C-alpha cells in the first residue's frame, strides 16, 4: 500500500484505445479518458452503446487483445502503471485486486465446467487454496451472494441455473479474493427487471462490506441514481461531463446528459408528459477533431460547436466538454 | 398493403439475409481472393485440357509410338520426345493423361449433377412437406449415410456392371443423401426465419413461399457443396477405377486405372504413378480451393 | 443419461433393418441372380440348386428375406468363392490387421491434428496457420492411393527406411495369438517382432491418416477460433488464471466438442479407406480382401463385409454420440 487512504485507488489518465485494421482506417474507441476512484466509492461510466465505456473497462483490466489494438495513457493502481506491467504481474492483479462482472451471464460462464470449479479456480490461482478448503470457501461465497443451497449448486452446470443465479455466481467469482476494485459492465442489462434491483442491491451491499471501489458501467441512468457517487458521461469515446451524482441529476449541463435524463421516465413528471428521446442515432457522429461529436444531434448547437474540438473544462465542481452548455438554475429566467 | 406489395417487400434485401445480394458480395470477395483464383486457374486448365484433348495431345490415346522401346525391365521416363515418358505398353503418357481428363471431367460433372438433382428432390420433399414425408425421407437418408461412401459406390458399381455409366450412377447415389440432408436443413432453418414468418402471416401461399423465397435462399450452401462434390467425385471415380470398377474398355485412359496398372513398375518407372496422381490432385484441388473459399465468402461465420 | 443411450440404441434398429433390406435386394440385383452371384460364374448346376434351396429362392420374397435376416443375425454369409471358406472365418482372419492399421491411423490423426489445429488457430493468419490450412486442403484433394504410392516410393523404395509391403517380415519367427501383430510381439515377449510390425504399419497408417488428419486440423482450428472469442474465455482471463488453465479448461474443453463428432465419423470411414491403402501396401487386412473380392466377383464376401462394416460404422457413431453426452453436460440433461 503505497497510497495514503485518502488518495485515489485507481487513477486513469488520458486513456486512449485505438483499433487498427489492416486495409481500413484506425478507429479511436476511447480518446483521452481520465477518472479516479477511491476505496468505498462508486463511479458510474454512462453512455450509449459505442460510447467507449466497455472498451475503457477492458483496457483498465488489460483484457483487450494485444493484436490490432493500441492502448496509450496511464492506469495507476497502487502506485503501478498497469499498462506497463509485465503480463504475468497483471495476471496476478486480475481476479485478486481487480475483478470484473460482465454483461451477459448466459455466455460469460463456461457451459461445460461445473459452477464449483469456476469459483474454486480463483482461490486456487490466487490464494493457494485447494481441495476441501476451496470448496468450503466457494460454498460460503455462493451463500453470501444469495444463492440458496450452495452445496448443490456448486456441482451444477451453468445451464441448470436461472439468469439471476448465474449473474450471482459471476459476482461471487469476481468477489472471491475481495478485490479492491470491482468493475461491473452492464451487470443487469440481460436480466429480468425484478432481478435487476436485487443484483444492484447485492453489489451495493458487497461494496459497503468490503470497502471496494466500484466502477459501474451502464447506459441506464436509473442504475446510476441508485448507486453511484460520481458520474462520468461518455460520448463517442470521450468524457463529455463528469460530476457528483446529485449535481448531475439536479443540473445537467451537457446537452447530451440533459437528453439522457429527459429520456428516462420520472415519477415527478406530470402524468402523460411524453418521454423525449434524443434525436438521431449514436452513429451520427462528427469526428472529435472536427468539433463536438454530439453536434449533429444537439438541440443547443451553435456555430462554435464545429470547426474545433471543445475543450474539457472545470466549471464549478464539475468538468464539462461543451461550448454552449445548458443553462444553470440561476441563469434560467423564472 | 396488397399482396404484390408484400411480395415486393419480402424480396427486398433487408428482409432476406441469404439472398442474391449476399451471393453478389461473395462473388466480389472471391474475385479478389488469391487462393480462389489459383483454384479457378486449376479448374480452367483441367477443363480446357479435357475439351481440347484431341488438339493438344501429341499422340492418340491408343497409339504406341514407343512400342519398341519397352523391355521387361525398362520403361523410358520423361524425354524431349515424350514429356511424361512412356507407359508399359509403349504409349505416350502425356497423351494418355490429357485424354484421361475427359473421362474425369465427364464422370465428375455428371455424377455431381445427378447426385445433386436426386438430393434436391428428396430434400425439398422433406423440407417442404414435413411430417411423415420428412420422417420417411430422412430415414432413407440415414440408412444411406450409414454405409461409408466408397463402399456403397463399390456395391452399386458391382451391381450395374463394368461401365463408365455405372461409375457415374454409383457416385451420384452416394451424394444423394448428402444433398438431401443439406437442403432439408437449410429449408427448415429458412422456414423459421423472420421473413418467411412475415410472408406467411400476410397470407402468402405455402407453395409460393417455398418456391420464391425458401428455395432460392437455401441454395448458397448447395452451390458450395456442389463445387466440393466435383472434387470428391473425381477422386471417388479414380478410386473405383483404381479398384478395377472403371469403364469397360481398358484402352480408354482413366487416371485411376493408370495408377493401378503401375503397381508392378513403381520402382523402375515411378513416373507412371506420379503423372496420373498429380493430374487427379490438380483437378480435385481446383474444385476444393474454390469450394472452400466460396463457403467462407458466403458464410459470415467463416470470415475473420 | 441411460435414457439417452437407450434412445440412441432404439434409433439404431431401423437403420440396421433398412441396411439389411438394401443388401437383400442388392444381392438379388447382381448380374446372374443371387445363386450365381454367391457361387461364382463357374458354379456347377448341383451347387446352384443347393444354394437356391438353401436360400429358398423359389419361395416368396418375404420368406427369402426372413431367412436372409436370420442368417445375417447369426453372421452366416456363406462361403467365399475365392477361398471356399466361410466369409465369417475370412473376416476373423483379416479383421485384426485392419483394426491395427485403423487404430494407428486414428491415433496419428488425433495426436497430430488436434495440436496442429490448436496452434494454427493461436497463430491465426501467420505462417503456421497458412501452412496447416493449405496442408488440410491438399490432404483432402490427394487420393489416398496416390499418397500411398508416393510414401511407398520415397520412404520404402528409394530411402529404404520402411518395408515396402506386408505386415511383418515373413522370415520372422513370430506367434500371433491375437492377430494384432504389435500386441502379439509384446505378449509373446518377442519385441523384435513387435518393432517389425510397427515399421510395417508406419507408411500405410500415414496414408490412411491423411484425410482424417486434414479434417481434424480444420475442425479444431475453426472450433478454437470460435471459442477464444467466447465471453467465458474473457471471464477466465478476468480471473487472472494462468494461460495453461484457460487453454485446458476453458478453451479446449469446449473447442473439442465438435472435434469428437468428426473423429468418430472419420473412424468409421477408415475401413473404406483401408480398401485402397491395403491394396497399395499388400497389407493383409479386410480392405485388401474386399479389393480382391471386387476383382474376383466374390459377392458373398462383399455382402458380408458391407453389412459388417456398415454396422460397425453405425456403432462407432453411436459410441461417439454417447461419449458426446458424457463430455457435454447440456446434452446429458436433455
């Protein structure tokens, strides 16, 4: 532990991921993303599909393929830059200090290996636990994530479990070594609505119990509202707005954030008020060097939006990448 | 929406993923693929040699220009006069190989077409009617597939007697169940696809759906299989002929029989095994390369 | 699981029955009719009359068929016109040689094909991959008997590394209690005889293995390429498992499922490939006997061998289906 308790546990700086293709143009999936998380804190990474949020998490975990992908920037964890760490050191960190829960529990578990083996292999790898001890620890773990009758479940195969149970099993595997950073990539998207809330509650409790830092990747602002301390909104590979949860929900400044909020059904909205979807689709983007990528869909667009990329600026406790932001409460004429 | 509009809509590209559009794109990819181009070149060479045999062969297939040069211990190998050497009866090996291409191409194409036709009829019956027709057809197919292909071809050729026609029929028959199963599987999966359900829900008649949508969209894998079948048919024909089940007239050159008759001279005249063998490989490889690359070009799963 | 096996066995019945019908009519379609076909063209009228009576050829076809079936079930296929001995006896004499050859070829194909296919996938797009893809295309395009000639000419005639033909040096003083010469040498303590038998096996086994090898390489490669992109492999990576564990437990265990099916199919086809290979190497097995039966119009032998080889083929496929059920838990439960 080289960092003091108050410093960030994970410090991502200027992370840039470029996919190179033979005979095609390079694609910049993540472009200069920076964020920090401290122990016990929950950070939300929000955006539509294609915004680069999942690629960001895979890059932090060192899970991107080595071929045809170039990752630049820094990912400081515990004083080390993970991007320059030898592969075997990174393997030691993955699953032990940093763990990840994936989106689709149907495909993220090995169909021909019993659940028990898939849990105990983490103990065997990182904690030198084998045989009966590992099995016992695995049973306790399943119990802790709310899987009933863990002894029997350990012997079963993924297809014998329901979707919610599988996601719990995946969470159990991620939490096996009490990681200090947990990344959850859309952990509830593939689940029934009723199960979603249970899984989120579970993640929240576990983070509180273990003091881990949680990075929650989602397109669902409802999830963010219930869970996250700070929120980073991503669009076309860049962070466009980041703020504390309260500030962001009370007063979105980036038109994209505003659009996301307006498209979520709210209890305090008048009955019958229509939801407002963001016009256009995430494929209508401008490339960042030519201006704001959101400009083609932006209701607040002005001439200054195009021509040069908008800078990321700190404004009153938040950072914002917009030349013509939404007005604050004081600015709005009553 | 009128019925004709429905038909027009179901024929558009968005609704039919496996249609002519995909085939056009596959064709474009194939034309830029060096491996496929090598395959096309081999096929072109094979076909041209077969068609032009009388024009390019230096001797007739039965001529014995080197009859005097053959002794029990020596069979002259390649020379300036006879590029591929002489065979054990003093015939020009190159000319025999060139004429042999005709038999090979003929047997391959006819056997493939007959087998495909038979298989498509059975497969279509099973796929279009379902229920007991399907069960009966598929049971027959299972029984046919339970005999290894070459063995079945041997049995059939034995019944039909020694002739080239027997060889073609024998090879055609062993390919029938392969095409039948392929087409049925394709039709079943197409039947469940969204555009067919859409057409059906809009009241398009069953026969019309099958003929105008399901069948054309099931054809891509059939085309691939047909190309690959040409390769296996050529090899199987050579195998039958090698085993003495080829055409009735032994003086007509067949690559398989040419290989078989060299068995005694392997040590002294290896060229007699080499050239017919290479000829079979070239013909079969051409169709294999094109077939495999076509499969990859048509099926997104193979594209990486 | 038991139910699964029983259901597969029940499917076997109709296939074997259909097969016997086919063969029954096949013999009747042979030139000269069944009696001539079974006794040869030079048969005396007395013996023809005896066979006609024995087979009940004057009776209606269903009586004939039931007689044929009874005899087939008792493995009674009459006498070989070549050797004048019962077909069953000839089968028992020649079968061990082919069994030995087929096992050697299959071992070779599996032992080389699976690692090669795996390595090709792992080096996707590089020279090893291109080499194996080209090799596997060539492998199916080369007729087995031509490859056998090449091997025989290069390694036996020219280089003299291996014997040109047969199963064992005839001057060798060896006992054959099982008919499997390699095993016999070990059993009788005559290792020299075993070694000699192995040397005789090498070239025919390579020739016979070419097609299964090509197909196993191709299927393994395609299957591994599919599996390495699966989500559960990414999960395993996220756990920080060693590459060894990921390969063995998560990649191969899934990737080999389709390979098992293919190996089974190819194992059944080895017997027909043996007809060609054994002819070239004068290897005294089932295949050579069948080839001789073809040129001698020995239909009794052909009939018996076709039925037995086909039954064997079906049984091997059944065994594969069952073992598939053992490895894939999803099949087992269904």
